[in-house]
């Protein structure tokens, strides 16, 4: 094992900096506004994020069985069609409870570990989720083992650590958040984004033989806002060894 991936893996599980009280008091409301595009700034962000949804959904095929990680308000589901099964993982029931499109889904789980190990999915997808995971390697490894032969692990992520992404949240979303709430946005970002785009890519490449990426709006790290990750050919032995060691 290369020293770089070894150092990265031992950095998990990661610690999430606690939110200040003022941010904590409005946390769920802010999360829902962000997912639903309820403000001007989050509405613009949601339109930009549509690129990630479209990249993931472009791989769809009729009759697939799909699992979504961190489904939130089910805002990716409208981009998908023709599937035979759509399961999702989302611990915050308040985000999806009562959704008018909940009937399009099959099963839901509070955690990925709750998915029956015998299940197999043609695609396991996530949109703006992997950057939040304090146990990222375990989630990627477990996802890899739940894929059917020829299955795909797909993720849309912010290009966290890149120049354009950093400028965008500081002077776009961050400025709008301060004007609306009187609070700085940086503590919220530090609490939420515990993984950089490079962390996510390195972990995914460790558990899969083939990983490809696309970026938006330009194809370089520092000039992109979002990165699409597609991984195939899991390495089962490596995934199992990691999960056994992590117990």
C-alpha cells in the first residue's frame, strides 16, 4: 500500500468541528433551504448542481435497481426513470417524509449498514454527499460490495479544495448567507465538508479498478465547481479487509 493512501485511510473516522450555537439553532432549516433552493442563492446553486444530477442520470438503463446514498429531499429522483427498484439511504426522515414522490421509491434505510448484504444494485449514486462523510472509506467499500456485476458507483461532488469552488462559496453562497442570517458561513462549511475532492477520488481509486471523472464548468480542478466520479470493477478483497479492520 502506498504511503499516501495509508495516511489517508488512517485519518478516518474524521472529526466534525462542532457548530456554534447560533448555527445549530437553524441547522435543519438551512439544510432544507439548500436542498430545495428556497432562497435566491440556493436556487442559483441548485441550478448549477443540476449538472451533477444529469451526469449521474445519463448512465440510466431500463429495469435497473438503484440505491441512492444521502437522498435528502429526494431531489435526485426526478432525474431518474425506467428503473425497477429505487432504494435510498437517508437518516434525516424530516427531509423526505411526506414527499409527493416517495411512492416512486421501494425501500429506505437510515444507514448504509442497514441495507441487507445480499442486495445487489446496478447503480449506487450520490449527489453532494461524499464530502460530508466522516467514515468515507467504509461507505465507499460497503457500496462497492453491494454492486451487481458490471455495476457502477457514481457520485457528483463539489470540487472542494479547488480555487473556483472556494471563491464560489465564500463570495457567493457565503455572502448571501451572512446577509440573510447575520452569521458567517465558514463554520458551517468546516462542519459539513470534512473531505476534499482529492480525498474522495483517492479513496474511490483504492477500492475500484476503474475510476473516471468529468468536471464543470472547465475540466481542471481549480477551474471547476463540480466533479462527477464514475467507478467500476470493485476490488472485493480489499473492501472486505478494510471493513473487517475498521470494526
